[in-house]
């Protein structure tokens, strides 16, 4: 027969159960907080890559529109002046050559094309450069994905492309008002062109991480 009263055993059991419940609740809360923190970090990382994709999409859209306007100006010059251009001339060279004799309508279109370079593409490309310089996940391979080496190489090429583009833009537009287009991979080959396959690689990486991490 136990010398300890039954009420003492009951109190002791209740205390043990309460302690277990408390410890379980603490560990569950700690696990939940850690999981939410990790999920938040992953969402931030994905949001950053999506932002790069949007910036590139915006830059590409402006460049496409600018090229359409340049082709439109070439067509106007051919029609109004009956001019022909050498096949090995760059598009910017063709426009610069005829800049002094452009009609007011043509000069207005030329000015718009030039503004796309200095006031639209340059700020967007500067934002992309800033993203590349601040990125601590994809440019370094810290976030591992399929073909990480390929993504690292493409981002490094993009960085070189944008540094060279910015340098030419600052010089090119300041050197003459006849210059309007800033190309690196045209006939003059002033630098490295935009890395092919980067847009697809970014899309694949976003899809892969969204699936793996369960992020929307």
C-alpha cells in the first residue's frame, strides 16, 4: 500500500501532463515560426527573381518599339529623299548620316528614338544593373537549381553587357545629337550583346523553385 496519498499522485500526474503539453506547444510554435520564416525568405527570393524578369521584359519591350520607330524613320527617309544605304552600315549610322537633312517630321521621330535610349532604356537598364550587383542568391549559386552554372554564366554576361551598354550610351548620345540608337552587337560590334537564352532560363528557374518550395 502506497504511503503517498492518491491526491498527491493525481497532482503529480497533472503537473507532468501540463509540462509535456507546455513543451509540446513550445516546440510546435518554434517549428511553425521557423517554417514561416523560411517560407517568407523563399517568397522574397522568388519575388526578387520575378522582378528581374519584369525589368528585362520592360527593357525588351522598349527596345522592340524603338526598333519599329527606327525602321519607320528609315522608310520615311527613303520615301522623302529617295536615299539608299550601304548594307554594311549600322542602323544608327544610317540615321546619323541623314540627320542634318531630315525634315521636321523626321527629326521629331529621330528625337523620340533618341529619347527611348537615354530616358527609357537607360533607367531600366540601370535598375537591372543594380539588381545584379545586389543579388546574393542566383549570381553566386547560393540558391541551387537545375543548371545553376548556366544561370550564373548568363547573369554574368548580362552584367558585362549592361556595363558596356551604359558606357556607350553615355558617350554615344553626348558625342553627337545625330546618334539615337545604342547597340553593341550590330555591324560595328562595340561590345557584348544581350545573352541569348536568359529569359527562358529565368522562367524555368521561377517555375522550378515555385514547385519545389510550394510558393505561388
